[in-house]
C-alpha cells in the first residue's frame, strides 16, 4: 500500500479562466479539487459520472438542478 502526504501549497495552480483557478490531486478512484472563483463566476452546465462533494470555505455557491434549472441549492461557508 502506497501512502503519500500531499501539501496543497506544493500542488500547482491551474488558471482555467481569469475568474476561476484550481488545484487537482488524483488517486486511482478519486479526484480532489481545490477551486477559487471570483464573484459572479458561473460554471457551465455539466454532470459527473460519480458523486460530488463540495466544501465552501468562504462566500456562497449556488447549484441549479433539473432540465429547466427549476431547483437550486445554496451552500454557505
């Protein structure tokens, strides 16, 4: 079994857009992303094959669900 310690400070930051940056850590069956968004940034509608866990450190993140975005969920720090 391989055990590895990863420090977020050592993970390279990727600027996806001027409004969004992220750091990614991968395992065999998991990916963890640490992301920063500027106010008002919108992620294009997409879905995942697997579950998603989101932890908001500061601010508020809103998710829209449903074919017509009829459901919303706000996550707060």
